C-alpha cells in the first residue's frame, strides 16, 4: 500500500500525463487546421473578366490563381440588366440585327491555373473578327459600348470553396460564398 507521500506523487504524475495528452491533442488539431489552410492556398483560383480591342474586340475570362476554377453559374449584363445570351447582348450594344460571333461556353467549364479563354469574339458581316485594321462602323460601335457589359460568375475550387466575381464598368470585386446560385430566368444561356 502506497504511503501518503507516494499517493501525492501518483496524483501529480496522473495530472501531468493528462496535461501532456491534452496538449498533444491540441497540437494535432492545430496542425491539421494549418495544413488545410495551406492546401486551400495551393488550389485557390482567381477569376478575372476583361474586354479589349487589341488585336480584335473580345471579351475574356482568365484564371490568375494557382488552382483550377470550376464555373458553376453565370449572369451577363448590359447596362446592369441581365441578358439571356450573346445575341441579345450584342443587340443591346449595337442595335437590332443578327450578329455573327464566336463564343466559349462558361457554365460548367474548368479553367486551369493560368488559362485564359475568349468568351465572346464578335465578327463582321464577312465572318472575320473585328480588328482595328479593318475598323468599320460595327467595330467603332462595339469598341465604345464594350465597357457596358458586366458579368457575375460563381466559381469554385476543387476543395469546394466558392466565390462570386462581380465585374462591370464601375468596379471588379470578388466575394466568398457558401451557396452556389441556382439556375433562374436571369442565368446566362449558352
């Protein structure tokens, strides 16, 4: 049978071993959290929308992040009003007509890190891209009006984190979201 002094030592040993176990559990949990944050940073996509007139008028989407961007939902606007497709967008920009263009599907597309894609390239009546060298009336109209196009694009990383890119003539900003928007009447159709 242990003496009172030995019982006291056993109690101290028990308390110390319990504290060591709890400390190890805390360190393990914190290490897992830090590793998750590091993995998130390694697959973080950053989408950027742009429009340019060099060497031709075009609307572009680019992933400037380090991980792939999975595009989940797209809304395209002209003057802040949603449009269902590029044909209607071009009609709002340049007037009623049937326009020729090439487009890339955005919804459901996966943009790898560093990848860029032209989402809309308007063409002239000869089905040639609208280049400055052949600047006609349509080039002039669309070059002035292209800043009126805006986008709202929900995209996700491979780990499920999602963001919404808002871009229009006034500003560009991205916000994190926990909920991917559902398809609706204002969803861009391609």
